[in-house]
């Protein structure tokens, strides 16, 4: 890659007479654009001191040691660059030889000094990197070294060196650039003998303060961005920033100094991002992903204007990208400086002060009224409502991801008298101008006053199990049913059906509340093909379960029937390889008091191709454990493990690998353990490492909540 801007030049810096001062601000050297500052991009800056060293001056220094002292004063104030003296003997010097030299001479590189000039700095740049600086003291003056007020007939080399080394670093004369300030960098000599606050501020603007490291140096420390309401204007710096292992080249640049911001889109739209206002040549990359070594590039840009568009020094070398942002997605922004490993480039990349500017244009409808979760007393009707902003909005209502009704005026959806088969997770899709947005999910469940409602039959009651429990047996016979448990008698209600892998599944519930089950893809009742039970007709399908009216005394357990948990071993056929895991779409919970007991689903694998799959229990605090076998979303499904809170959450034998690559939406989890599980056949499922990305409100929380399996 060739240098994008090459402008070798020399800069004149002079000291003249004492002048008046007023408060204002420092001035920095820039290129011809007046925007991009010139500074050293590598450190240390070695300077050969070719000054006489045989005379002791008033303060005990020599000419050489006085200049070294001036360097040390600057070094104590600077973070990313240090001046390094290389003592030499007086001799010839040459400007433009890529060697930084400090000398005494009667001319400035062969040209006469202007009248009254004590010293001069000749600087050369390659792009915006200072590549050489020579400091020449005018030997027609008498040089000494002292502090305090100026003395007649002798010049203080240390204060002049401090001034000239400020030019070496990239500072200009503030008083000659429209500023009025107390500063040693003013163009006139004065009683000021060391750096003033304005001088220090200017130098640290170029090189930061000692010990400075950007807070957002790493990907995981990316600074969150909030738009207010559709804009954000942020400041930062990549000085002293690093490059992480596995980090990509941003916009093709091999810069080693990158910093990070992140933003989560609440709705879909176009985001315009620029680094306009930054004082150096930036590169900008936008990504999605869970770690710095596994990022997906969304957009990238080196220069807002290419050389073909503008070949002048005024060309915009800051960066600009525009991209379509998807609701719920977290985007990471890396800002670094242009750099190139090829000869002639800046291998480590430019550094400087960053301005990051964001502007968002809403392209999808915004829901101003979200549908709310409801518990319906059976038999009553229900109307769900949702409203999205925008003109000509087209609505579609969905249950568990399956479309129900649609139209331009469908802000309200009447379910009629809610039946058990109507329970589930509902969403509204609003579309305007070809762009869609999805509402928050709303759980719809039933509260019944009897033991059983819907297509199910209680086939046995008060059954005493060898484990000491007493249960009532219910057999599902259609698309859906709702049931309760005799919790005052401390009994369990157990409902049976067959899942899509031909396992008999038991749904056991105890305590207050109502359990509703609804099947997708159900079949007519028939004997379970994998079992020796010809006299029992089971309904087969993919189940979604909603629990309402629950408290901390409510408990739900779901499992498949296998040799390890069945009393009657005659049920099983010798020639059948049982799946041994209960397959469900989701479990959704609404609590009467914000609490729930235990959720024991360690023998359950959740999967779906649409809607939500997993456990969805927002704002529900679990007093007992939450065990889940695994969750796997396919196609358009969204994996969820959303709780109000639990101290014991486990994935038992699964790894949360998502077939569609989506992140698992989580909440209420401080630690997620991956432990071993067991099939109902007794086969142990070893603990797996986590394969999923966990997000909470658009933020990747995988590293914070996942507890790795034991070795």
C-alpha cells in the first residue's frame, strides 16, 4: 500500500521579544488540511546532541545537560512518546537526512537567521508522521542556563530548548494562531522558564498523559453507546491502545492501535457512522460477534473520500460507513489509525483523538403499544392489542411463530373464547414500507376452576407411586388441555402424550396454578409404536406448555418414559432403540406472586423451527432449581432461557449449539452450569462445553454467566 499523503516540509519556529499574554488555548501543527495533526508515531525519538559540553553554566549545567534537562521535563509529561538524547561531539549536521540533530550554528541549514531569532526547528513529515526534526541554536547569542526572569545579555538555553522541543513534538505558537495564552510556546521570549498548563494540555493532546490507556482498548471493554434520541457524538483516543490476538485488520489496515464501542439496535433502521472531527487518518470497522477472534464484518471504511474523488490535502481521511441495522442486534465499532506493514507506511498505525458520530434513521415500525401477557379465566374471551408507529402499517398476528391473521387494521386480535389449544406465546408483526418489526412476546394462558378442561381424560386417580408420591393420571386426546393438581392434598397431576420421536412424555405438576398444553402437528389417538401398550391411545405432537397462577409452591417436571424411570418394565420392546428424551417446543410461565418452585426439565430437549423455543418465564423468581436438557433453534426460531432469577440453573447433557446460529436470549441467570444428564433409558449424557452465545438485552453475557464443565 502506498502512502496516501506525502508532503515533506520544514517548519519555522522562532523566539523574539517579550509580549503581553491573555488566556486562551494551545495550537498544534497540522498538515495543509488544517485538520490532521503532525506528530511522532514511533517512540523513542532519538536526538543527537552535537552541542559544546566544556563550559559549566550558571545553574551548574552544560549546554548539553541543559537540553537533556529540557527533554526530561517534557518526558515526565508525556505518555506515548519519549525524547531520547544521544550525546555526541559538535560537528556537521544535515537537514533531510532522517537524523534528528541539535546543534549550534550561525545559519539555519545554510540560510541566514532572521533578525532576533534565537533558535529554529526544522521538521519533516511523511504523511502526518513527523520523520525528522533538527533544532539549531543561533550561535551569535551568548548562551547560559538559569531560572527565573530574563537576564540582560545572555540567553537561557534550557527555556529556549523547552520551547523548541515543543515544536519538535508538534506544538505551534499559540499567539501566532489566533490564541492569547500564558505559555512557553508563545513566539516571544519571556520570564516564563518552563511549561505552563496550556503547553502541557497541548502536548498531552498529542501524546496523552503518562500511564494513559483507553478504557475501551479491548473488545470486551467496548464502551456502550446510547442514542439520544437518534444521535450520539462521542470522544475518545486510540493513543496507547493495543491490538488483540485474533483481531482482524480494520478496513484493510494493519494498525495495532484500536479502540471499541458497541450499540444495540432496539428497532431496525439505517445507521450512519463517521469519525469526522478526529485529528488523524482513521480506519473504521463494524462487526457482530461474540469474541474478537470470531467477528463478522458488517461494514468498513478507510477514507471517506478516495484519492480519485479528491487528491488535495483537504481530502477527508476520516471514515464513514452506513448500514442497515437489525432490531435486537449488537454492533461493535472498532476505530484505529491508518497503518501498513509495507515499506513506506506507518507499521503501527496512526494514533490521535477520535470523534465518533452516529445518526440513526428509523426504517421499521416502532411499537408504541405492546401486547401484554394474560391469564384468562375459562371460559372467557380475549383480545390482544398492539400498535406500531408509521403510516400504512400492515399487521400480522402469530402464535408460536405461526401466522394467524393479518391486515392493515389488525391492531387488535380477538381470540374469542380462549381454549387450551389457544394458549401459547403470541407476537404481532408490523410491516411498513417493506420493513417489519416484531412486538414483545405475550404469554396467553388459562385459569380453570375444575380439575380438567379440554381434550383430555383422567384415566386414573390417587395412584400411589413407589417413590411415595400420589398422582392422578391424565391422558391427552386432542390438540390441547388444561389441568390442575390437588395441591391441598399434596398430590401430583400427570398428563401423558407422545412426542415427535415416539417417546411417551409425562408432564407432572404439583402446587397452585393451571398447566395448559397445546400440540402442533398432532395426530389422532393411537397406540405408542415404540411401547408394548396396545390398549392405550396416545396423541402425538410437538408440545408447548403454559403455566399460570403459580407460586413458590408450584413445581413442574417433564420427562420421557424409559427403563430407568418406569415401574412396569413390560412396556419396553427389546428391538427398539428409544430416544430417551422428551422433545418440546417451549415452557412459558406466569406467576401469581412472581415466584415459582422448581422446574425440572433435565430430560427435555427443546427445539422449534419458528417462534420461541426453550423456557420463557420473565420476571419469575425460582426458589428451586431450573434444569434443562438442551435448547436448539432451527430456521426462524428464537432460543430463550428467560427467567426472573434462579440460584441454580443447569444445562444437563446439552451444549446450546443452535442450528440457526442465533444467540440464546437469557435473563435472570447469574451462573449457568453445564452438567451431565441422563436419558430415560439410564444412559448418561456427559457434561458438554457451552457452544452457544448468550445475549441479554442485546449484550453478549456468555463469559459472565457460563460456568464451564469440570475437566
